[in-house]
C-alpha cells in the first residue's frame, strides 16, 4: 500500500514538473488566461463580459427624447 502511494506521488510530481517546465525555466511568469489578454481576440475586437460591461457603463447617458427619437427612427 505504501509503495503504491509513493509511486503515485512520484508520478504526480513528475507530471507537475513537466507541465511547468516552460513557466519555471523560460518565461518566469504564468501566461495570461484572460480573454482580453489574447492577442488574436484583441484583433477581432472581442473582449470579456466584464470589460464590455465597464465600457458600456462609461458611455454617456442619453436623454429620454434622444432614446424616443432613435426608437421612432428605427420603427419607420
């Protein structure tokens, strides 16, 4: 039983070491896994929901008259 546990821990340690080789030895930092950190998505203008929500909240609030006019223009 003890040999099985030690063998399993050894395999897990080796796997973690192999998964972290690039991080531990070359780059020194963890890769950015956030959507807005992906250059391919940035080129397409795609962002995460939090960033898009923050940008939408920064926009100027329209008056009721402007909203009604825009709705009426879309309906006609």
